[in-house]
C-alpha cells in the first residue's frame, strides 16, 4: 500500500478540490491510500466522503489568524505521523507558504511533490503583493523544497518553477469523469421548471466568485445581450469573496431578476445541462476543470484567451476571445454560440480520450507513477 499525505484542499469546492477528488475516486484503494491535511478548522471539501472511505483528515488552525497555533499543530502532524507516508502531495497555486514542504523534508518523507494548479497569484492588494514576493523568493529554490515537480499546464509550470527545472516538470492532466456531467435532458427540464426558466435561454458560468473568474465583466457583457434578448438569464454557480460585490453590480446594472447566483451545487450535471452556452471570461487559469466539465456536457463555450486554450480545448464548439476585445464582440460571439449545437456524446468521448482527459485512463497512469516509486 502506497500512502500519500495530501495538502492543498480548501473548504470551498474549486478546481484543485475537484481534480484531487476525481483521481481519488478512480484510484485502486487496495494499492493507494490518501490522507489529508486541511489548513482550516472547518470541514474540508468532500471531507465526509473521504472519511467514509477510510481517509484521515488532519485539521490545523488558520495560519493568518493564529500562526503559532497553526505551526505547532502542523509540526506535530509531521513529527507524529510523517514517517507513515511514502509521499507528500502538495497542491498549490503559489509558493508563498512553504511550511509543509520544509517539515516534510525535515522528518524524512521520501517523496515531496509540488503540484502547480494556477498561473498567477490569486490574492489581490497588499496581501497579494507580499505573497508574490515570497512566491518568487521561494520559487528560486524550488529544487530544494521538493523531489518531484508537477503542473496542470505549461502556464502553471512557468509560474511555479524556475527555468532550470523545466525539464523535470511533469504535466499532470486535470482529467475528469466524462460521464459524470454528460447532458441529461430530464434534469434540464426539471431544473428549468423549478427555476421558472422554461421559456428562457440560459448563459452559465461556474467558478469561485472572485476577481480571477471575472464575473463583473460577464455582467457587463450580459447587460448588452439582454438589451436585444428579453428571454435570457445569466446563472452563476459558485461561492466566494466577491459575492456581495457581484450582487451590488447586478443591481447597479439593472439586472435584478435576470441574474441568478445559486452558490455551490452538488448535482453539476443538472446545471451544465440547464445552460445553453458556457461563458468563462477568466483573467488567468492554470487549467480549468469547469471548462472540461462543460465540454463533457457538450456545451458551446466562449472563453477568454487566458485559460491555456490550446490545452483545454477538447470540442470544436469552443470560441476564444481576448479580454481586450470590446463588449460588443463578446456579445455577438455569445449570441452565435447559443445557436450552436451541443457536441454529441460519441464525439465527446472520442475527443476526451484523444486529448488524455479521461480520468479512467489518467488515474491508472498516476497510480502507476506512485506505486512504481516505492
């Protein structure tokens, strides 16, 4: 049994959380076992499911609220349990905080994987500036912090690791279960009726409500679309720090009743099936799981060019626009895409297999990667 200690999961469900959950569900539990460190006192995403499957969850205090308590708890986990593990799988968007990496090396965990999941600093303001400085300071010495270096895309590799490590970085696919979010017409009808959207076209967006995902820009585009299309609704699925700001902007733009912010949802198959087009104007991405899930549903896509489009484009009904292009261009492209057909199921399966984003095959590749290390 290969035992892995995983760090990087948050409370809210985002891209990192879904990637790890997808691999977790498809590993052979007789060969690979995962336990988790959660850097929050609150329940981690998917915590109850992981516990039911026999995984341990170690909680520590929030670093920003009580550093000494956080560090003491983290250190005790590594000192008391570290030697039980073959590997630390450190999933992150930056290298500002390297406490776990240093402790893993200190207690002698043989393999320490740094897995990059983003292409820029997610924090803003002074906090973001400070963390960016720390990130680049630690980045220069990344070869001393880990033994293995993974990234979800070329952009994520370039952000996380210095050029001298380029040849050592392994690209790990953000693979998904292509059946999990496949189009379901019955769920579409049920959700349309429940939300009173039977006679509405639906523009959808899935992601954390924060600056990175650029929902404020999407609201401005939607306002222009609504001027010529009264029977259209924008649905935002997700939760995050910008919720209040987005709600205020919705009122400011006179979009009350035409924008639905529905929070985090469990049955994403129903929500993707509800949408007629998926719009994703992110300012930056490592490699978006939401874009992959939307494509597994066959949805027409309109996305920014900041999402590693050459790597994440699976289906042909996938349009890429620059954020520098005007709102009218976004409007007309979205309107054309709404009229585009969903990709067919057999085409989707073929495309995902060809691009290496089918979790069934990719989980076996990663599982072998772990087991062959022992």
